[in-house]
C-alpha cells in the first residue's frame, strides 16, 4: 500500500533538520530487520522522539507505527497526520483496543514503536518500563529492538520552550541488537533485561555526544548524576 502521508512527512522533517543544521549521528540501524514484525523500544526525553526513533530505521527502508496517546490524534493538525501515517492511538483508560491493533500490525509484518516509560522523563534518566512491549513481542512472536536517543531534549521537551533555531544541535541515535521475547519467560523479566539494554545504549549515546555545556546555565539538559541541573527522578515524582 502506498504511503501517501508518511513519506512526505519524513521528507519535510529531514528538510527542517537540514535547515536547523542538526548533527544527527546514527549507529546500529543494521540491527533493524529488513522484513517482518518487530517492537522498537526507546527512551523518551522529547516531544520529537518519535521522529528521531523513526529515522533510526530508515536505512533499512522500514517505517515505524508508533503507539501514542489518543489526544495527539484529536489535534486538528497532528491528528490527520498521525492517522495518515497509521500510528496507533492509545486511550490509557482503555488500552485493550490499542494493544489488539498493535498485535495485528506486528503479525502483519509492521514495526511498532513503543516508549515503555509512557511519558517524557524530565530527569532525562530512564524511568520504570511498563511490560506492554515485551508482552506484544511475546504474543506476536517478534523480536524487541532496543534504542536510545540523546540530545533531542535540547530541541523540545516538557517544561522548556522549543529550540528551533539554527543552533547546530547534535542528536545521537543508538540502535541495539534484536532481543528475543520467549513465550515461556515472565514478561517482567524480559522487561528488566530490555531496560538494562536501553540503559547501556543511552550511556553509549551520552559518551559519544560531542557537546559539553558552555556555562552553568546550560546544564539543564544534563542529568544530575552526570553533573547537570536536571531534576532528580524523585523530585519529578513529587512535583507530579
């Protein structure tokens, strides 16, 4: 079936990123299977993460159908685009329909994108992972593809204004090797192993990131444990 919306949106995004002179460093795209279903799992630090996570699969000529909160689909601008790209709306109070939709897509050979933290991490560290990605992979009989993004929070994240100036911001994307999701293993155990792998990729992306803060005021995007001024995970929870 022709992708009448998805590919033009990708083209527009790449044009914008070129205009902003973003420095996108992607490694590991060869780990994305060229055919068949898979569950792509990434950390979540920016409103733009679904775009960059999708870029990580393009070298293998794969498109990702992301699971996203249903409010995005009700927006007058993003809604038609999300539906046209065949992303999957998730009603957090009635998740069964989204799960069934994603399962059908996986069995049909699609890559489904999941952010298992369920919301943006304002501390820019990994939150706890929900087990839905592992359960989908188990039930569909497909692999999990771990991914980590870094630098996207500098463009647009929760509580911060958008930074769409020509500031040459680097974005680092790391894709890990596929992980099996055996049906005879507890989904929680698979989820813990998956989170550990995403953490390893995140640390690799942070080490490879070519920019360091210029001054103390420019440390907001760096986690506290790395010397930055992002809030601690506990502080974020207390703030709601």
